[in-house]
C-alpha cells in the first residue's frame, strides 16, 4: 500500500513541479499521510500535496501565510511561486524549506498562540472551527478495531457533537491555529515559527490551548512542570474552564481515530490504536496514559 501511495504521490508531484517551473528530480518523501510532503533538494523547497477536493483549503493556507507575515507573526514562508497548483485533482502548495528545528518549548508555544489569538480577523473569509473534521471518515476505515469498539466510538462521537453545540461560554472567539501541538509550533535558528496552516479558522482559543493540556493530562507527553510553564506564558489555564472536558474529549477522540485510521495500512500501529481506545473505554486506569506517537 505504501509503495502505491508513493508512486501516485510522485506522479502528482511531477505534474505540480512542471506546472510551477520546478525540477522534481531527487525529490525526497518527508511524510506520506493524509497530506503528503516532499523535499525538492535542488530548490530547497517543500511541496505539500493535499487531498482531492481541498483546493479552497489550500488557497486559504496561502492567504493565511501571507496574512501572518504581514502581521509580523513568525510563520513558515511560501515559496515565490504563484500557488496553489492543481495536479491530477490534488492542490499542491510550495514552501521554503525549514532550517533545522525542534518542537517549541512550552513558553515559546504559548507566546506564539498568545500573539496569534490577539490578532483581529483577516480580510478574507475564514470558516468556523470544526473540531470533528474527518472523524467520521476515520471511523469508517478503522477496520483493525472490533465492531463493538467502533460502535462505542461512534456513540462517543455523537455525544461529543451534542456537548460541543452546548458547551459553556468561554473566551471570545478569535483566529485559531486549529492543530496547535508542539510539532506545529516549532523553534528553528530563526526563532519560533508557526507551521501547518491547514486548520486555521475562527473559533474558541481554548481549542488551541487544549492541545497542550491534553499532552499533560491525558497522554503523558508533557510534564506538570511543562504545563505550568505553558500556562504562565499564556496567562490562562484552560483546564479550569468548565468546557475543558468537552474539548479534551474531542481531542482524545481525534487522536484515537487518527491512530485507528492509519493502523489499517500500517499494522505496526494497530496495538497503539487499540491501546488508545482501551484507555477511553476505561480499560487502562485513569489519566494520564502513555500514548506513543505514530507516523
């Protein structure tokens, strides 16, 4: 399966590069997942291939990057190419290759989000946050899970959608990143940077903050001290808000279904996908659990 995905992605990449006046020779796969990223070493450019039907989202990513740059928010830079480019039904965007980088520290991540959340909405249209995007599709292909577990997850999905619609009021809506985990809030030689702009939208800032809280309270990927540092830098602790369990539950469901989706074609991740479901179903004790990263 991986080889067929790679072969198709290479053909899409070739078509996109030709349309953009770039040479795809020697392209190196960085990540082949829902979106596929390739390094073009000759140009020091990274190509990002989105799923078919995502042209509007790709155009919005380009607009967001330009808007953030204009507002002096540190962000990954677009390549000097008219984009997005369409290739075999896929929208493709091109970005300057990042310098060596690491995940942002709790303080750096909080400061980036605080700067972003303080901005006035842009002049172009941003949709409202949909925290459930692709969950239904992920559940439909989660074939490594037992039907009883899939049915339970579907019930949780329905319950969380109802809870989201009736969540308590919180901080004022603003522009949110939408997927604010440390891999998207990085530190490079140029300093902190925002990357992966696919989920930018208008919505509650708590959604961005929940990503770090869940790492500390659910997955065990962050320590209590690191979370305290994050809260001190941002100036707010989202776990003290009455809607935290709802947003945390949605984030946990997203993480579980993401693992289950990819376990279908990557059997080595099936145990981790099952472990996440077992945790949510109360089979593995209380939070925080030990969830290992995949991909």
